[in-house]
C-alpha cells in the first residue's frame, strides 16, 4: 500500500486574488506498517489533511494517490478506498448505535455487501485485534467503559480490513491507563498486521513513545517530516507554533544546562533513565 | 471557611434492561466525606468511571444525593428551593468547548448567564467586559466563537462563568481536547482566577502535570476517596496510583525509576528544576 499526497492545497476561495489556504502545498507518502503521528495546533490544517487521505474532501489543487492512482479521478471507487483507508473520528463512541457489540462491529462489513458468515468472521477477528473478549459479543456497547467503547469503535473500522488506519485523537478524555492501552493496541496493529497508522495527537509524550515518524503542520504547511527524535530537537521552534516537546526532553535540557554530560535528544522515560544511569555508572567506575 | 461540605455522600442509580425492568443498582459515589476550603485550588484525579464527574455534579446540584448531604456556601443542595442562587455560586466548564457555546458573537455568549440571572443591562455590559478581560479575550469580543481555537473557546466558556460572579468554578477535563498551548492557556487562566480573585477551583483532569501546582490533590477510585494530600504527598505514591489506572508526571516517574535503581533521590519530585537540582546534588 502507498498513500500519497502530492502538492495538495486547499482554499475556501481559490479564485480570489489572494486566496487563503487551509492547506498549502503538502506532499508525503505513507507506506505499509508505518506508524506516523500528525501533530499541529488547533486550526493548523490537520483535520483537512486527514480528510484528503480517505477522499472525504477534495483538495483544490494537487493529487491524492492510492497505490499510484488518483482517487479523485473519474470512476475511481471512493467507497472501496474508504474501506482500505479507515478513519476513526474523535469520540468515536458517539457513533456506536447497535444493540450488541457484535452487531455494531458487523455494520461496516455488512455495508460492504459481504455474506453473513464473512461479516461475523471479520467482526470476531477485529474484536480479537483490539483485545475485546468473546464474552462481550452480546453486550450492549453502552454498558462499557470509555476505553472499551473506543475499542469497539476501532474494531468497527478494522472489520473492513483497512490497509491504513487514521485515528483522530483516539485518547482524548481517557485516563492514563486507557491511553496506554489504546495506543499499545494500535502499535501492535501496525507492527503485526502491517497496517499503516496515522495518529492525530495533541500529546507529545504519547507520540514520542509510539510513533516512528512525525508530521508537523503549521498554518496549513508541513513544517517537519522526520523521526520524533529529530523533530523534538527543534523544541524551541515547536513552541513557537503552539506545540511543545515531551516533558522528558525538557528534563534532559535542564540536566545539560546544569553540567551533566547527557544526550539531550532523549524523549521517553525509559531513554532518560538509561542515559542517567550510564552517567552515574561512568562516574563511579 | 469551607465553601463546600460533603458529608457521607452516596449516589446510586438504577439500570434497566430493554423491558424497562430494573436490573441492578449502581453505586457511583460510595460514602464520600470532604471539605473544600474557600479560595483553594483542588485537583481531582481518578480513572474513567471512578466517580469524579459525578462528585463534581453534586456540588452545583446537577445531581442530588441518594444519601448524605452536600452543602455549597452553606446551602444544602437537597433542601434549597433556590437552585438558581446555588448554581450561580458554582459554575461548571465541561470537556468539549463546542458544546458549551450558544451565541454567534463572543460577547453575547458571555452575557448569556448573567442575562438569565436578570442582571440589568448597564451592569451586564460591565460584567462581560471584565470577564473577557480576566481571561484575556477582550480583543475577540465581537468575533464569532466558531473561528476561535479550542483554548480560546474554553476561555470564553470560563468568561461566561465569571460573568455570573461565582465563588467556585468546577472544571470537568477542560483541557482534554486542546493542543499543548491551549492547555497551558486554560490552566494559567484558572490559576490566575484562583490567586487574584480568590475563586475556589475544582479541576478534574487526566493530565498529571496539571495537578502539580494545585494546593491539594484528591484521588478517587470506585466511588471512594482514596488519597487526599498535597501534590508532593500524592505523587509520592507511584505504585498505588498506577494500580488504579493513574500515573504521575513524567519527571516524577523518572525520579522514581532512578530511585529504584539505587539513586538516593527524594520522593515526590514534581518539577524539572527540582529534579535537576536533586540529581546534581548526588553527582
């Protein structure tokens, strides 16, 4: 799978003398198994980009290519694309509606016109992927906790066997354990099932732990496309555009300032721990 | 003086199946006793479903006790016939900024509360002006709220509360949907209101970093109050917090992890500076 944005722009007044752009000349490609995070302040153009990726919005210029084919070309099957590029909206639990969890997850495959047997197989597999036990099949989705409801919603998208999964702030409003749970599951989907993931997030701490690649938007343009480590080196520039680095990165900088010989590109607790222990070990030996 | 007095509060609700027959009684709040001092900044932590929001909704009588009592500014929420006066004392700000804004111009939105309280027009304008100034949104007075960022919308929602001159503001995860800067804006605004106006703040959050500057941190689990202390005291109990689906600020966890490896660091380190200092002293 290859999903490409090629010089895409979006403007609400493209014919004006000086058009205002929500997205301006953005290009990148997402491939199988990649775990990307998309960050940017409110209004930076993230949501517009995300909607290009599965054809919900059409750019005013530029192309969106799925495996090399223009998805806005004539007769391109957008419906099939939306199964292959699954989008999980913010607060997806508000979209649950069926009487039982199994029925809710079957909704997608049913709409794809798959036979009943296949619907069930897919729904059950999706439940397994997100870690919902079999005993939940006949439960009402409304009896579940916030984190569990979100799993059901994600399973509903997974049941359509997407090759790329886009999640818009899947952890908003969840407690810390619920956050780690959902992101751990998404990470496994990417590692084991080879699903490409685009995670829209406001948590720098989360993207530092889970993402391999960071796409940073500001005022409609893509300002960074690199590993989280390389992006967080620019923590001062990130602050200027309404973002920040993980708290650990600030800890590392504070230690360096104090005079510690620390690698200040650390960004997770585990990395910082290893680095500090190394310093103390070297000092003692 | 205590602005909020909660005594042996119990809240139960019944669940029904599809035939409307009662299936079970759920106890969401299980015997909570708690006093909140006027002018304090209290953060409430707890996993999803631990009872935090249910507790907060009792303070301004959005929910009423099944057992026990809740007093706000000396008024019993069960006995009062003056719900309006009671709610005027405790404004509430919710998670989703878009669900709380009702007018098409910022100043009208801020005026909505006091207008309903019957504040006369001359005074109303003054109140709106002051409230917007307080949250740093005066420049947006005539704007349409839907063009604002999430953090700005939450500040408008807070201004709407302020215009009603509450003694206490209850905030239920006001930063859950905001970007890092929006989060900082809102938390800073709330701290200023607390310090400068003496408004009591009850902040529910899942971001541990936001609890660090509170006067007091309360942790709920299973409808009960399981911890109550200063941020330093509460965040020293790393294992217990993790056991109930919580965590601690990243720097606190790093210090805790290093301590486990034998570095002699103090418990409950809360800030980057504190950590750097403590580690340097060891070095």
